[in-house]
C-alpha cells in the first residue's frame, strides 16, 4: 500500500492538466477525495482538502472549493454507497472551519418530482448520448422502480444540480467512485459521459489515473480490467 501523504498528493496533483480547467490544479483533489472515500479511506479526505487549499487566502475561493468537495462526495456516494460518503463527509466536516460550512441546502427542496424527472432525463441523455435508449431501457426493465429512481432522484436531484459542480466535474466524481469499487461497465459509461460533458481526453485520462493511484494507496484491488479512455 502506498503511503497517503503529501508526496502522494503532489504526485496526484501533477497528473492533472491544470491549465485546462477553471478550478485549476484542485480538480485532482475532488477526484482523489472521491476515490479515497469510495475505497473506504475517509481519513484521507480532509487531508486532501487541506493540502489543496493550503496558501489560498481568498475566503470566497476556499468556500467555493469546500462546497465542491462536499458535493463531489455527495454525488459519488450514490455509486460507492452512502455509508462511505457519510464517513468521508464527517471527516471533512470535522476539519472544516466554521466559516466554510454550509448551514442550509444548496439544492432546491421544493421541486416537484415531475420537474426532477425532467431534469434527470435531460442529464441522462446528455451523459449517455447514443446509448441513452439502451441504458434507460435496461434500468427500467431490471426494476421499474429503479428506473424511476434513476431519472428522478439520482439524475434529477443528486447529479443534476450544478450549483457546486458542473457536469464534467460530476462525471469525474462518478468515475473516481466507480474505479474504486471495480465496476468496468459503469466506468466506461462515465468516462464517455465526461467527454460528452466537455472534458478533454487529457483531463479524462488524468482523472482515470488519479482515481487508480488514490484507490490503490487506500488498499483497493481490482478483479477486472479498468477501461481505457478511448479517442472518440
């Protein structure tokens, strides 16, 4: 197992093409935190956060990134399991200064289910592209309740809002969690989804590698081959 320390964080940060994103070199930290959380190493989450914001004097930027980190963990928990997301969020919360904590939900709690479903279906389609009909049919066929849940609550309420994370960042959080839990079919879906949401091939390859290295450092092993990022 690789030591989870500042040397690892520096390595993970170096993998991401920082100039390509408005979050600079901190995107690596969102990916690493989600991978650590999903790989059951929640104690690493606040260490990543603290390393990523070290030297940042702007309160606005520190709060913005704290919200991104919380939302990334929340969104990734849909895939890795909410007990793991809870543990990661608890560790992050314990080490977050009071002025960087939120006191109220960022999402609207008043949206009717029909509105959430519409939002979810639109995001689902933009994520899966030409595979939308096939994947939608799959999740509805295997259990109709699950299909409704996916469109309305997973994609509508959890993934859909962009108040903290944009669509590409959401895909990155999903990829990180999926790599940590070793599910190649879904990894491939969301590697491609990240591309559809505007991420570059270089960014997606970096996200894949960061998630692998962070998960490995947390003790993860794989029975399956992790899909590659294809030029498409």
